[in-house]
């Protein structure tokens, strides 16, 4: 049975804007109130999806959410027609309006944690939508995210969908941005690696002091239990509090893994030796015989600040048919001398990483998300791939259809004051209604119900 890893990218929504909502994300707060280009953002994302499809990778699309989200404003006391609610919110609470208009669901690395059937007790692929409780604008996503995932992976024989964890700080969960899977082959038993920022119930344990730790140990442990994972093949490691305080808000900003390779920065983990020991032990116990590669980037060559500026580790590490690996990086890596010099040395070294592929994702990068943020990794057998919603898989026809759809419905400039425009709400709803028909998702949005 052939098993592959598919990447499901979030399609950028029509209200993509720079409101600086993500405290702890340097790029997000640094570009506050600058004009955005939703049309360019969506097309840049589609170009990456199509390029990887053309290289032979399985690529899927996850739909954006309805924004501005009027039901949330109604819950918070705004009344009247949709237009009246927008006007009230803009006058009384403009930052709240910005929050319920965020297109942050584009970063589907935060959509959910996914465990493949090779790792789970019941032999199904398991999904748990992230509660994203640390940021209000993202904490309202999980209900619709769950609907989208169920409409995409819609066969109960092969797919298990769990409810989100309790939406409190103790179980703060940011999804696959803090989860990596290692295995000799995608269909083999793997090691599931969970990285957390703090232990919520152990108040004496280390934690950052300036920026929040968004993932808790307790959340990661709960997901591992719910997914029915073998505890001998699960590793938990703590992200270093100091790098969180420097702006490394998720593990995927400082580390990335795939197959038998863990690529990370020297300062990424609180206890690097324990991380290496635990991963190697779990790797051996799971029956993997390939050499496990720990590729540690020295801070003397690439600083944490270089990592944040370039998003070196917020890259996609993909397996090639020849046994080598390709790193998909944003253009900012090419523009950073330290990072680009290191990458050129890396591909000429003895590591499995032999190819570097550069993409222009400026619109997403300016809001704090690179290639890895934009994708949710889903390992699938042939049967599981055949059982998912085939209309969500990228191909030439879907690429052309979605580009035409973006061209018809998206604006090429958006500023915060535009979010109060009732016409933008109507444009967005019309676009999303058409999208659900293109992707055959059914009625997943509140305005459709």
C-alpha cells in the first residue's frame, strides 16, 4: 500500500489585512495598519500550491472563513442589521472589528493536529481542531475549521474528528505548528513529536516572561491520548522560553522535521540533549532502522533574529523520490546573507537536504506566516486519499478556476477602515458561497445556515 504526505494549504480569504493582532509575532505587529493586497496574497498561495503539485506532491486546499464574522459581534452585544452592526463596531470597538475580520485561518498549520492511521490504535487518521485560545481573533476559528475538515475528510471509516480541547489557557493548543512526525516511511510507525511552551499546572516550571507560551504540555498530552497514540512513540519537548521572548511564537518558527530529519536551531529547545535522546529512543523503539539526522543550526552562523526575519525554519521539508529532501523557503531567506550562505553550505554537506526552493509569499510573510504556516500535513494511504473530498485536491483545472474566482471577487488593496464597508461583507459572502460549490463542501458557513 502506497502512503504519501499531502499538504493542505489555507486559501487566503478576501479580508486579508494587517491589523497587528498577534502579540508575540514580530512581523504581525511590525506591519500594523499597512495596506494589504488580498488578491495578491491569494494568488501567491495558489502559485505555491500549483508549483508543488507540478513537482509531484499531493496538494489540497482548505477554504477560508467568513469574515467579518457577524455572529461573533452579535454575541458581544451588537444588534441590528449586518450593516448597522458593522457601523456600531467600527465606531465603538474598531480593534474588535479588526479581530473578527482577520484572515488568519489561512495559516492552516494552526488548524489542527493530525495523526496518521499508522500511529493510531483504531487505524484511522485523527484530527483535533486547535482552540487557539491565546488570541481572540483566532479563538473564534475552531468551530468552522472543524466543519471544513469534516467536509474535506468526510469518510468516517477512514477519518476520526475530535472536538477541540477546552478553550482555557491550561489547554492552549496551536495545532500542527507545534507538532512534527518522524518515520522511515510515511506508512511506517512513526514518532509524534509535540513541542510546548509551558506546563500550565506546574507553575514552578520555566516559562517566557515577555510573550505568551501558546502551547501547553497538558494540551499536547490530551491530544496524544485522544488520538490513541502509543506512548512509547510520543515525545514531548519544551521550547526554550528565551526564544519565545525573542518572537518565536511557535515551534515551526525555529524547527522543522520530516522523515528521518530534524532541522532546528541551536537555541530552539530548553533541553536539547534530552530532546535528542528521547527522539532517538522513540525512533528505535518504533522499529525505524534508518539513521536519524539531527541538523542543528549554530547560533554563531544564523542568529535567532535571522530566523525570525527570514523564517528559515517556517519552511516545508519535503521528501523527493530520489531519497533526498527539498526545503521550501520564503524569498526572505535568499535576502538574508547569513541564512542564504548557510543554506548553500547545507545542501552541499552530507545531510539529506539537497534542494532549496524559493517562493514569493510577501503578503503572508508581512502578516507573520511563511510556507509552513500555510499548510496542514496529512499522511494518507491510497484508500484514505481516495476517500477524501476529491474536489479539494489541486490540479490544473482547480488552479485555473480558483485564480479566476480570486480575480473576480478579491480586492487589490485593503486597509482597516475598509472592514466597516458592508459591501466587503457582501463580496466576501458571495465569494465563499461560490467557493463551497467549487470545492463541494456543502453549507459550512453561518450565513449559509
